[in-house]
């Protein structure tokens, strides 16, 4: 009896030859291929938008594996990774989307966000500038470019980007917040306060916007109003911690240059998340 094995794609078909006075050959039945996994339906996908970042990262990475050309899965994976603090991996994932989908606007934006989050905004500027060209009426590339330019010390370019974003989307709270954080980084908390008050007055203002206003107020010694905002939005222990931090920062600012103190504040206050 002789045995010959033939390899094919993902399974092996075994052919057994029986020899004798009269030779006959029969082939063993082929193993049925496992059905290809299908992408999740729209309802399942929508349900994961309400899930925590870890669950979303697992789900969307699986969806991306099923269909690397899915215009949503790779971007959602990168976003979840960024929210988990895995900034390097988020940047790599978003960039991999652009490798197979060069015109994916959301991937361009996510590349920018991830590099900004990891403190290396320079490497996200090209993708954001590409997004600006691809979507000239979209304020988001301009808002993010402002952050990226500010991070690489191109302040004039940052201001120009934010001004154009506000022209496209007047009083947009995200754009105003980004511009305000930059002002605080320059040691100009009063100007930041003006921008943040405009942002807080908008219907789309978020907790992040209000926390940044509290920071701008606290850095100017307007502790009472800052405390009102903090206690309205945060659990008591978190509000207490931020107030202690503000008190320490205010005391320390008397011993250092105001601009340096404020720049340090923007880097260390955990609730500041311009984006």
C-alpha cells in the first residue's frame, strides 16, 4: 500500500492508493471548509459604540481582520487603543488603515490624534494636512492641526488653523478649547478664560470644556468659581484632589515665572484633554 499527500491552501486531501492484481483508487471525502466569518451586523456594531475601550478594541480588531478594507473597523480600533493610553499602537493601527485605504479621512484624523496624544505631533502633521486638503469644508483637520502645530512650536500656524476652523464652525467648543489650552501653555490664562467661556456657552460643550475653564480660573486665583464647576461635575474626592492641586500650583506660581508655572499646569492637570 502506498500513501501520497497533496497540500492545498488551508487543508490537506489524502489520496490512498490500493494496489493488487486489479488496482483501484478511491479518494477520501474532502473535509468541509469552515464557513468564513462574516462581519457583525449594524445593530451589533452600534452596540459596541457604548462599550468600554477595551471591549471596543477587541471587537473592532476582529472586524478589521475579517475585512481589512472595512472603512470603519481599523479607525475604531485605533480610537479605542488611544483611549486606553496605547498611543504608539493606536498610531500604528491608524497608519495601517491608510496603507490599504489611502483616502480614508477618518484614518488621517486618527493618525493625527494618536501622534498628538503620544507627544509626537510632528509625525501626524502630514496626515492632518492631507485631511485638510481632502475635506476643505471640515473643521476637524484644522482644529487638530492647530494642536499639532502648537506642540511643535509653530504658534502662528496654530492660530491660523484655529481661526479657519472657527470660520467654518463658529464658536465650536472643541476648537475654542484647543485654542484656549494653547493660550494657557503660553502663560495667558485670562485669554484662555475668554475662549473657554465662549466654549462653555455652546450647546455641544462637554465636561472636558468645563474642566478646562475651571483650570483657567484656578490659575488666576479665581478659586471660588473654579470650585463651583469642579464640585458640580466631579465626585467629591476628585474635586478635592484638583482643588488641592490648584492651591499648590497657585502657591508655587509666586516663586516662578508665571508663564513657566502655567505651562507646567497644562502638562500636568489630568482633566485637560484638548483634541
